């Protein structure tokens, strides 16, 4: 997959893409990430990318011309790219949406700044508006990194273990079960005995119940759309859960 990041801070991504899973995927030629300096598409000597909003108000708005020119060039090579605007009013990124995006061949991520981008860019140049949470960031650069990380993990070959992504939190609508490793006893805190039993059926049952219980305790709203069978529902009811 190819990610193009349209930003006024291209060097913001230099260190972030040099570590971890994404770096290994880039080195393996599974992913390609390019940064596109929006200022290269300006025409004035100050390389201006923002201006005051019509109608007055606080802050600055990103001008339409540089973004339009950048997208016009990017959409031509290679074709078929989907343009994503990182925006607080966009659709909330979740695991299911990340999975849909992972099926695509190319994404262009537009990083907004200040009070946002000129509305005409939203209306005529953007395929998807995407938010990474109900909070305010100074710009879309951090959000772009979140999108790259979440989507990349679901692309075959990116993770060392192909089944890892399938067992992540939210992959089936639930939080992940607790994980333990050596030593068996630490500060008198012991690993649950069932994990040492070697009984894979019991371990699977324990892990499923732990996922259900943690989701019910911390994120009960996820249960409304989670994939639950009759055993799951029976266990949740034993905890006090009531179906909505």
C-alpha cells in the first residue's frame, strides 16, 4: 500500500516512520509512505498556505489552491487513490473501518491545520473525512500517523505473526483478554493457574470470558455491536449485563 501525506510539516514524520512495525514493512516493500510538502504548491514568495476566514472570526483557514494543486498532481500517479481529510467532524476511525481501508491500494492523507481547510476542498476534493477521536489536535499529522499504524497492521505481511491482528482488541468488537509472561511469580503476584494448565480449551474459555468481562466493565457500549454467541450472552448476563 502507498500512503501519501499532504502536510506543511513533512519533517514531522521523519523519526516516527523509522521504528517499529511500519519501518519493517517499509523496508520489506509492503508499505510505501511519501510526504508531500504543501508549501511546494503555493505561488507567493512567502509560500502561504492559510488566510483569514471570510465573515471574520478567530484563527486562520487553510487556503484551497495549494491543496487542490497537490491533490490534482497526486491523483494522476498512480490512479485510484482515495483522499482522506483528517478532521474532527469526520467518521470515527475504528477497527472495522481500518480493515476496510487496508483493502485499498493507495491513500492520500490530507493534514489540516488551524481552523481547518476551506470548505470547497471538503465538498469537491475529499472522498472520506476521518476523525481519530472526540478531542482537538493542533493538526492532522498525529492523526495521519494513527491511520497509518492502524491500517498497516491489517495488511498481510506487515505483522510478524499473521494471527496477531485478528486477536487484537476490537477485532471482534471486544477488548483483548489479559496477557502474562515470565516470571510465573512477581512480587507475590501469580499468573492465573489456567494459563499454565496446558488445556487449550480451558485457556480459550478463560480468555473469552476475560474479554467479555473487561468489555462489560470498561466499554459496555461495545457489546451492542460485538459478535456474541449464546454462551457469551449467558456469561454476560451472569455478570449483570442486560441487552439493550
